[in-house]
């Protein structure tokens, strides 16, 4: 019986050692879990920090978006003023067209006057031919007088044409600007 008790004690001792080993293994596992839990806590803290920086970055993006909206509004306002200026230019171009038409009409009347002057000149030539046969000196003085008149009228017409050309040139420059 002693042997049996001893065997039982040895078995109990073995079981106790096994249980202690198991307990140590459980302690190690528990320690590993606690370490993992600590690293999870650290990782959670890092995630929370990242989330905070994401929030800051999101706020910056929203602020940027607001300034973009303001800039877009300014561009749209500027586009509206450009449209108004374009309309004014088109109106001005229309008035320039009316002025140009008036000048062309004036140019036409000058052309008619020039034609009349040419007809007068032709009649002067005919008169000169008739007078040539009768009085040379009278013809010369008459021709001089007629020449002065014709020269004056030619100068007048040329001056008017030059003035009209200048006006048309200035109007064209305004339209181009």
C-alpha cells in the first residue's frame, strides 16, 4: 500500500508539474495577449492620430474649395463685364458703319460735282477754240482766269477727298482697337 500511495503521490506530483507547465504556458499566452493588446492600443492611437490629421486635411480641402468658389464667382463676374464691353464695341461698330455710309454718300456727291467741273472744262475748251480764231490776248486772259477757277475747284475737291480718306482711316483704326 505504501507503494500505491507513493505511486499516487508521484502521479499527483507529475500532474501538478504538468499543470504548472500548463499554467506557465497559459501565463505566457496571457502575456503575449497583453503585449498584443498593448500594440493594438498603440496602433489604435496611431489610427486616431491619423484620423485627426485626415480631419485637418479635409478642413483644408474644404477651405480651398471655398476659395475656388470665390475665384470662380469673380471669373464669372469678369466674364459678364467682358460681355457688356463687347456689346458696347458692337454698338460703336454700328455707329461707325453709319458714319462710313454718310461719308460714302458725301464722296458720291463730290464725284457728281467733279463730273460737272469736267463738263465745264469741256465747254471752256470749246469756247477757247472759238475765241482763238478771233482774239488771242483775250483768250489768254480768259484761259488764265478759267485755269485759276479750275485749279481752285480741283484743289477743293482734292482737299475734301483727303479729309474723307483721313476720317475713314481714323474710323477704321477705332474699329480695330
